[in-house]
């Protein structure tokens, strides 16, 4: 029997999908190279945003007929009623089911319609078999769930509350994947700054532990909520000093207006956010700062939106992910009836914020033109003979070469900058 696993969404979903494929292969299933060849399709889904959910529902409707279809991941946990109404499937499971996928597929093949939507306390072992999507990059989920209660977020209904792996478990996983050829490790969680708080530890201690693992590798730290950084800021900056940690900080601000942040249930102020950024940049002047902004949250006035634009101008993030507000099922924001922003106005604000974000990104990237240094090549480019590497600040650099550079560290000179990446020539 051939199985095809298709992954949508975040890096945690990528990690889950690699485990689904690995467990099925270990159980004797063949992994199909395409949907057309497969007997069973597994769509590991996301539903964090309304447009994402719409896109995945459309993909489910277009899935090849005559095959068994299992819907896994966050979508069934967040929008099960819509899934039942609009899509046809043979089985549904939540995220991070690990080896449980084997039993589900076997039951589906026996003709059973399987609905297994527990899993809010699931934490599959870190040493389960995996089929990696990139031999150079290891996606390591260090925890599941979070400690937040953001008014707009539906992921808590899919991923539950915080369950962390021990530093020892994570370090052993890194050592194992390093021995298998991985060079870049993504420390992944719903909120990496929550890591370890259920175990009496924290992210800074985890990074210090990984810094002690022997070998040549780099660590990219995933998204962290600003207020969760407060009590470990100095230790975290200390951990980031390691040469093994990319100087990359993903700190979502969401709004430049304190009142909007309160309504969003984001427990920090704009000034606190700016303080975190200043502290990191004081230590790492070439830091790559990524942030997220939501426009059109209920009650966001024209003045509040202007404050967000002003904040972006002031802080100048290298990367800004701009999202239009969409009320998600079961969230507190979905219950708000006053201060709703018209869809056309949300669209207008999104366009303005995205235009500003692109201009700032280009300005930030232009600072790198002429830089000479090493990059770790971690993926093939979209064009034949092109590669993408990352420098110490996790800046993507496109390189042309007829040689196979994947996994190699090469010296380059940045010759050009665009909005989303740099262009380099081999030195």
C-alpha cells in the first residue's frame, strides 16, 4: 500500500508530517512520490487563519477521487463542523499523533470511518522515525502548546497547553540528527519563549545546553512572545552569543497601540517590545528581526493603525508578516460585536502596512551589499544551478553554482539586495 503525506502550515506541522511519514514507512507502507500513485492520502492541515483554512478546504475538495483520505493536524480540531459539511474524508486525527497514524490508516483501509480528535496532551517521542523533507535541516519541536490566551488565536484549541521535552531529550535528538548529516536545527514550538516552564527550565537554558553539543551546526530559534522574554532576557541574550545560534529573533508585536494589545490579550506594551529589540540589537547590531502585525482587530481605530505604521518605521524589522484580522472559531475575538472594522478598510490597512514592510525590508537588506563572509547552504534554489545559504544572521543568500553545495559552508560576497533575500557570488 502506498501513502502520500502532504503538509501545510508551520514548522511544527512540518516536523509532525516527517514523523507521520517515518512511522508509516517503518510499519511497512510505501511512501508514494505523488498523490496520483498513492492509495492513501494524508493531509496534515493548518487553520491558524481564515484564508489558510479556505485554501486547505479547497485542496481537500480537489483531492484525487478513489483514494482513502485522512485529514490530520489543526484544521479538524478548530473547524470540525465545516470539515464535515464541506469535505469528504475517511479519517480525521489531530496534530502530533506520532505512531498512532499507523493504526488510523490500517482502520481506514479496513473500511472504518475513523474520528480520533483527542491529543491535546499528546507529546510523541522525539526519537520516532522520520522522513526528512530537507537532509540539511532538522525541525525539532521542543514543546507543544503554549501559555498564552491571545484573543484572536485558535491554535490553543488544536495544540493545547504547554508540554515541553527535557533539555536532555532535545540535545539527544540534535546529536542523532547531526550524526545523520543535519547542519541546521530549527528550535520549534507554538511559542519558544514558553519552553520548559512546565519543567522548571526555560529557553535560555535549552540554548545553553545545545551550545554544549559537540559538532559544527547552527540553531534557528522560532517565534517567541515578547512578555515571555522578560524574566530571562539577560540569560537569553547570553545564550544567543554562542556561534551556534543564528542572530535571528522572531518577536511578534501584532500592534503598535497599547489599547489594541490589551484587547488582543497580549501582555506587554509597545515600549516593552521596543526595549527587548534595543537590548538584542545593542548586543547583536546585525540581528535579523522578524515580527508579525495584525491589522483590523476589532476596536483598532485609524489612530491605532497609524501607531502601528509609526512603530514599524521606528523599529525597522527586517521581516514583517502582515495579516488581516479574521475572527476564528471559538476565540474571544469572535465574540466581539463592537468596533468591528469594515473588510475594505482592513484590506486598505493591510496594503499600506505591507508596502511599508517591503520598503523597510529592502532598506535593511541593502545594508548587506558588499558584505563578505560564510553562509551555510541549506536549500536548493528554484532555478537550476541555484542555491540558498544563510549567514550568521539567518539572512537568505542566493548563489549560482554548478557544484552541489547543499550542506556546505561557503564564502560569498553579497552583490545585490532585494526585498526578501540577498544575492551573492562565491569568493
